[in-house]
């Protein structure tokens, strides 16, 4: 055995809990749901003989009735005047912008149906899960359709007249008018706001980011007199140290950062090095899961840990250390991080997720010592994505509560939900003479306001954004307004007395600007206009680090609470989006719920296990019966709950998801909002609750699926930890040694294949939403997920592995960088509470493995289908024919990868699944090229066969071969880190063929001789002590290796 | 009533049996017709307005059968061999190349020829005052309209057969009872007392049957018959709408536009060459011509009411709700561009001689068997498309010129179902 490392998906698997073992013995979690199926048709199983006769009679008469019916008359209704560019059956693509990220919108017959990344954009063509799901927001039937006054439907004329009148009278009386928005980086919107301000001079524009970066903005103001969020360049960094900044999850511009970070993690294009990434954090974040070295600590220790790193760097830089407050972590990790950072001065980057400007100042100090400014941090072409400060909003809240503010317009913000003291907002709004909300739906704030003016969805709007200084993105509408809405820009303009349309206003604005090299049409077409960037300067600070350190609060000793931003629920703005609710969290794999995440240590202390609930009190906030989730890797004495849940209003899905709103657990002190709180009381409650959690569904029975090696081992041997598994790819003839039931397929034209790089997959889940959007995958809801009936065609398996931070000398010598502890896994850890192993659950290493149909050459599913509903194509695809399937589920049972999904219900037009497929508006998002499956058939990943067919047809129509990279899978297109590659294995020069030849490539379970079409690339972690990159001799060794292993 | 109790169980099987019997018969006689519809009808009609190729009425009298067999299988070979008849025919028809039908057996071709000779053809008359189409012959048409199955005809026939059988059975029973009565009156008459076939042969044989096997055989027979009938019935219920010709909101005449005025199909159905859908033209496409053309001369100086409908739609900006004739189920994916541009399939191959139809009807069954049949018989044009470059080389290496769509994966489920 080459790899003894054991991986596990959850505690129940690790401990072989009886329930888990039992559940996995069965093919399905429970018996056949005949009751439910019948109740769907208003029938019941508990029927007697008479009922049988009734059913029988009904069926006969139904058949007779059906016989009288002629097929329904279907209409085909062409345009009166067909727009030249719209052709039925041909998608049109438009460049647009989702929250500052350049995207392309696919429209069919005038309906936007899919969001894809714009490869010309700064994030290289990736889109995050929220961006993918945003198209569904357009077809939300609960969007506000007309302006309302006092909750009653009104019309624009009335509402505009009254608002403008009141604004004028307030301004005339000298009363304060406040316009509260999120960060506005649209030059045109800013211009509109200044027109508004000019008309009503008592107006002030308040920028409110519910989750703000005021710590960073304030720190940069103090250190460099630049109150901005800088632009970080993770692709320029060889060593990255992150203090709780989840830059691969949702920190500032995570899609862009993922794209940048992945560039240095690939090891597929002849590189010999990867970046080294240290993560010091309290929760196990997506970023932490990808870190090479990760150390958990309590949130209140963060300042101390930053000071400790500063001191280490200062020592190396021969500067003064900070005298007190440093907190050291185990495993010598801070010293090692300092060593690596210092060795890569100018090519290193330290980031911090804290909202405390004092901590951020020390981080700035570290970056300054490392020479990061001008190299990995750019303060000149700074980010404009977040500009709100907590202090500015706090001033506004005071005005609101004191009654100074007379008229307030809330535009795209929901402080009645996101502010920590919602009572203040509620009472404040009641005192106002004029309260207006510009919102898409009736959220908590809109509900309190007198006037609610429905805003356009971004896919119905014109817009421009300056996401970074000098870098502009453009939004163009891809559909006419679905409801009687008006985009916020126009609303502001109308009230300012300007009746220009948004299009004219933005266009005139830009033409007045006369920007160098700007062309309106070109910029709209590309979605991007970038002015020449300024050169990034180095910056020096004169701020006293010791002074800053003194301001940092001392570490708390009791249990601490963290209100964190989960990767796709963020501040709760997308809570009504069922795609995002059903998307499993990247780490916990929980859908539809939020929960109290605690460490194993505290769970043992509280005597709770998963399925139990706890009562938590944080300050004034009392939360009862919060489900517990035991999170390996989480710091001890912390309890964390995600923000964005617990909506009281805002739509069916948002309220169905429910959960707990933990914004009130945050606090405002010293000009910044603190997401953490000390003095938490937590106790076990009597109730139990089952989380809808996918982590141990589709168990692979502990088989060997993840392969990883350390960087040094890989440098010595490019097939490190992959010797046996590379054999089949290298030498397909080896198949002869296996007894096989299958005839070899003759792949005449193409042989499609996919490569997934475990190194760069962050588990973010964007591919899952992209797949659901492309392939009409239904949303099944919480209850069905609990029954293990989620329908996602692609899932991301997340594996834990114990990885204590003290390296084992034997392993180090063997170049493995792992310790023996990692060898212990499933069923072998009963003794983890022993003193010796007590910290095992604090230190886990995480691997993400996207799992989809492997399109096996020798597919076990194909041989067991009694009706030949699943067959093999001569292009290497495992095809699923729904109209042939009779639902025996033999295939799912026989699939070693557990990637087949059965339709237990009809998920469209079914009130039990009242999500988007249950109303005509929601159905507009469906991809017309893909069948909507019905009850009783099996489905699975088709390798986006509609995209393959489309790509092939385009080639045929243009009389040429299919170009490599031309056909992209939905999952691949969406992936910001480029972890997924698809192509034709018949073409020896294709990217996929090159990856197949890479020595990191391996098939899953190829000992079964299933001959999958997907290869995975072993995960390489840069976790050697000390860093491989700081050892000179490795480069030489690596060079020799590459000579030996050339094909 | 003893009698009715006796009859009851007989009625349903008899009915069902007849139903399936009639469909079996129809299929037998329809073999030639089926082949004709699938292979020939896209270019030929038997009588009436000439389609792409010449009309076929009397073709067996004009040419010998061997010659016809050669011509149909490979006309170009016959022409290049210098056969005078073939060359003349070729030139008479503007050198339009006829497709080769090497896949058809001699027997199949003969059955087509027989059909061509025997088929009755509907004659279409246009009432000059009302341009509604009057079809004088409901029962048979060369264009593949399965008029035989016209629901009313079938039902009347069936009812008739059932009534006849019932009368037969009744008469049999009456005869038996009369006999019994006669026998009772004349007990000495040997002729009368001789057991009838029913009593003397059938009943003893019936009583000696193994009850289990007999029941099984009976059940099986009923199942086969009922199953066959149900299949036939279900087929029509799942949307097989061959011959469907709804009345459209505007009596657009394809014969006039595509046939007489020879407007190219793709002038109106403009996306067929590059899109999944052929698309019904927008009103502005109609208006390209009908801005000027109003057929006033035919309507006493008034604008034609049908053309007026288009103009009204255009002026009032109200789209026209055409009735869709060709409906594929959601589970089947079909792409026009693949067939029209890449496969170079004539529109008529699937839509029939639209240029002869006043009112368009669904020409093909659009059933999977129909699709698959064509995929079996057609070759991929590997030589003239860069996409097939590798495949072409490979085939040349193997000494082959062509590969059928089937052999190139054209019958795989995933080609149309996803």
C-alpha cells in the first residue's frame, strides 16, 4: 500500500456510528415512498378492495376519456417584427456585470437563462455560486411588481409626485434627507446622486455595507492616508499568510482572488513550485481548507497572533518588536511563516479578515516590512468594491433615532435585518416624515417604509461600475422589465427632476467624460473598459505599531461567538434563492439551515452530538434550540453561526429556510462592527433537530479516492503517491490483464474526457449551481435532502484527514510531510480523547473532490439496465435516456461512484415543491435544450451533451474540426480556479490529452476496470517543514526529475 | 336471460380481435405505400402537380421492370453506362440527380411499383369562389394520409362487423333451438337426432381439454389480441399525428407560394439552415411582399381578406397565432441546421411535397422508427465537410467511400434524447 492515509467525510463515518453503518447498507435511506407518491395524486395506500375497484374504474374511464381527446392544439407565435439578431433556437450572448464582476448572459428567445463568466474580465471567466444563481432572481414570482404606498399597490405617477413633494418640503424646511445605499462605484449613479443632492441640498449620501471592510479602510487611512480597500494580487505572491481572511470564499473579491491564487497552485504547465499558504483562523473556512498550513485560534487571539508574526518579521528585518500582546501558536507555525515570508520578500502577501483597524495597521506594518506595497498590494489602482464604513452608518443611525433625519431613501440595503440593533432602525423609520425603500422584494426594511419603489433586476438594467480605480464594467439589459419596476438610477433621477432614461444618462455621462480610447459600443459589447493603470507605488507608514498593539483588546478566556459570512448566503440578500439554499455549504455540507458550529472539544464538554440542539445567549440575543454541528478544525471554545438566515419576510424560500438571524450578535465599538462576541453562554437543550446535510450521502465505503502528496515528494517524483494509479492511463493495454465483460468501444470521431485538478478545486460550489442552471436540475427542499434525495448532478465530496501540526521525523525524512496520525482514520480513532491525541480534531486537512458521472468506458450501470436506458456512445459518453427509463434503479445501485439521481417525484408543477419550477415565471429560466425530467426516471451528469452537440454542429456548419477548448462544460465554465478541463482525447495535442499524460493523473477506483473518462490530478500540498521553496537544493533535484520523467 | 349471459363474454374479445385483424390487414396492404412514403414521396407524386421528380403513374408501362430496378438502385451508374433512356430521362428532368436506393431489396422495389400502379389518388379541386380546399377522396391519398384509419369509417365498419357476428350467433342459436324442438317432437327421426357438430364434436373435445392449459391459451390469445389493439390505440394517443392539417388563422397557401411562385422555403423559414428551429416567419417577412401584393384583381377590387389579416396584424402589432403542425415531444431533440445544412436533406424529405399542399398537413409520422429508418439509409457526407476530415481519411484507408449515419453513431440515444 502506497498511501495509508485515511480520509473521512464526517464524524459518523469516522466513528462508524450504528445509524450511519445501517443507512449505508441500504440502497436508499428508507423504504419506497409509495405513500407520498400516492398522496401526490390524492390517493392513499391504505385502500381497501372497494377503493381498488374505484381506482380500477377510474383508470378505465380515464383511458376512455383520454381516447376522446385530441392532442392539444399548440401555437407557434412569431414576432410581428423580428429583431434581426434574435433567431429562435440560437442563443444570444450579452456582456453584463453581476456585482462588479464581468459576466456573459446567455439568452434564448429573449429570456436570460444562464450566467457565465466573461473571460476578458479580471476573474478570468469564473463566476461564483451567487452570480450563477442570480439569473433565478429575475424570475422570482415574489418580486415586487408595482410601487406601493403604505403596503398598498400604487402607481409610479402618484408615488413619484408624493415623494418629490415631500422631499422638496423637507429640504425647504432644512430637514435632513439621507440616501442610504450599499457601496456605489457606478460613476453614473454617483452623478445622479449629486444631481439629487443639488436639488435637495440637505441630502447626504450614506454608504452602508452590511458586512463592511471599514477596518481595512480605516487602517489604510491611518497608515498611508488612503482610505481605501487596496487591490490584492495573490498571483504575484509566493507566500500567502491569511489571518482569518476567507479570500477564496467571500472576502472582498473572492472570485478574482480564486483565479489569481490558482495560477500559482497548478503544477501542470512545467512549474516546479507552488505558492505556500498559511492560514490562521477560528473557523474552518474554504480558504483554510485549501491552506498548506492551518492553525486554529480563538477570534480574540487574532490580534496577538498578528503581533507575534510582526515580531518575528521585525526580528528578521532588524526592527523593533512590539513589546507585549503577542500570542504564539503551536507547531512553531508563526516562526515558519515568518521565515517563508522573509525569504520571499516582495513576493509575499499577508491579509487579515479582521474589522479592527488596529489589527489591520499591524498587518500593514508586516506588509510594509515585506515590501508588499507596489508588488502584491496595489494602493494606487485600489478596489472600489467596498467603501462603506461602520462609523458613517452609526452616525446615520444616531440621526435616525434622534429624529434629526426627516426623509430617508434606502436603496438596495436592508438595515432592518442586517443592523445589530434592529429596534433602533424600526423606531427610527417610524419617526420619519418620508421613508422610501428601493428594493427588489419586500424585505424587512421595505416593510417598514411608507413607499416601496421596486427596483429592476440587474438583468433588466443599464449600468456601469468602477470596480477598481480606472477599471470599468458595464451592465446592459438582456430582457425587458418583467414587472412594472424602475431601476434605482432612474428613480433617483426622476426625484431629482431629471426624466432622462438610464440608457441616455449613462451614455451621455460617458461621452461627456471623453475617456482615452473609450468607445461606447465596444465597451457595452465587451462589458469592460479599462483605463491605463497607474504604476503601483511602495508605501511607508509612520504609525507606531506598539501604539496600535496597545489598542487591541486582550484575548478573552471564555467561549466566544462568531457571526460569520457563509460563502453563498453572505449577508442574506439571496436568501430567497432556492438554488443557493439547496447548495451544500463547502465545508459542513449543510443545506437549507444554519446551525451552531462548535469544536469536538466543546461538544464533548457539553455532551452534545450532532442532531442535538443548544441554547445560546450572546449579550441580549437569546437563541433557542439551535442545531449543533461538530466541526473538525474549528478552534476550541468558539461557537459560530452563519449570517443571512432567520428572515421574517422576503419570500417563501427565505422564510422556509428559516434559521437564526445572528446580526444582533454583532456589536459596534470603537468605530467598527465586531463580528465576534465574548461571554457566550451555551447549554444543551432538550430538543433534537436533523440537519439537511449531504456529507455522508452516497458513501464510498472508505475507498481510496483522494490522493495527495507533499510538494517535496512530488518534486522528487512526479508520480508521488500515484504509482499504481497512473498505470492504466499510461498503458491502456494493461486492461488485458483484467477479465472484462465489455467490448472495447470504437471511438470513431471523438473521445470526450475531463480532468479535475484537486489542487485548485476550492469546493466553492459554483459548478453545482452552474450545472443546475444548465441542466434544469430541480430543487427538492430540506425534507428531501434529509432523505438523501438531492438531485445535484455534480457534488463536491469533502474529506477530512487528521493532520497534527508537529511533523513526524520519519515522514519528514520520507518527504511526506505528513504525520503518522493521518494514517489513522475510519474506525480507528476511538481513543482520540486520550491525552496524547486530544488535539487531533483541531487540526484536520481537507480535500475537496468534485464527483460527477465518470462516463466509464466499462460502465457498471450500463450492463444492469434491463431496458437499455443507459448506453454508451461512440464518443465515450455514458448516455441516459429518460424516455426509456422505467426506474428500476439498478444502475444507481451498481454505480461505484454513486452519481446517479432518481426522480422520486415530479418536481415541476407540484405544490409540494413550490420553488421556481412550480410557476410560469420561474420556468422561464429552464434551458430549452434539456428535457425536464419527470417522476420515476434516473438522471445524472450528461457531460453537458447539449453543449457537445452544439459545439460539433457549429464546427460542421463552419466546415472545420472542433477546436480544443471550444466546448466547455457548465461546471468548467463557471470554475474561477480553472480546476476542470474538458476536451477530446482523440486529439493528441489537446489540453485534456496533455493532462492525461501528466503523472499526477489518476482514475477513481480504476482497480474496478471501469475506465472512467475523468481523471483527477493528485493534490500537492506545500506543507513541508521548512518550506520547500526556501530550500535551494530542491530546485536542482526537481530539474533532474523532470529529465527522467519526460515521455 | 340465458342468452345474453352467454353472449356477453364473447363480445369484447370478438371486438378486440376484429380491431387487431383490421390493423394487420392494413399493414400488409400498406407495405408498398409505406416504402413509397418513406423513400419516394419526397420527390415524386403519383399523379397531379409534378414534384421534384416526374410523376409515377404508368411508370411500369413506360419502362421494363429490370430497367426500373437498376435505375432506382443507382441511376447515375445507369446514366454513365450510356443507357439512352436513362440519359434522356436525366436531361428531361433538368439533370436533377435521383438518390440511390441500394438498400432496398428487389422485392421492396416491386412492392413500391405495385403500389404506384394500384394506388388511387385523391384529386384536389379548388373551389374558385372559396379557396378552401375540397378533398374529394377521403379514403386514399398518395401523400401518405392514412385516410383508411379515419375514425368514423373505422368505427362504422367495426360496428357493422360486430352486428353481423351477433346476428350470426343469434341465428345459430335459433337454429339449434329449432332443431331441439324438432327433435323433441320427432324423437324417431335419426337425421334430427344425430348430434350436431357442436354437440357431437366440439363439446366432447372441449370437455376433454386440460382446463389449465386451455385457460392459459385462451388468456394468452386474449392478451395478445388486446395488447395489439392497445398498442395501436396508444400509438395514436401519444401524439402521432400524421395527416394533421389544422385550419390556420390565415389560409396561407403553400402551393401558391412555394409551388406556383417557387419562393424558396428558406426565404420564410429563414433559420432552418443555421438554427435548431426552422421558425415560422414574422409578420414583417410576409409584409415584404404583401405591402404591394393584395390580390385585388381576384376580389373585385377589394384587398384579399386573408392578406388583409396580415396587414391588420402588422398595423396593430398583434402577432399571429399559427397552429403548430409538427410537434416533437419534449424528450426528443431535433435540429434543423444539422439536417438542412450539414446533412443536405431536402425539406420535402420530412415535410412532404409542401409546394403541392394548399393546406399543410403533417406528412411524416415523426415517430422514432421513421427517424431511425432514415438514419439507417442515409450516408454521412464525409468528403465535403472539414469536420469529418479524420473520418474521411480513415474511411479512405479502409477503401470505403461512405459511412451511414447509423454507423457514425446516428442511432445512439444521446443524439436526440437529453
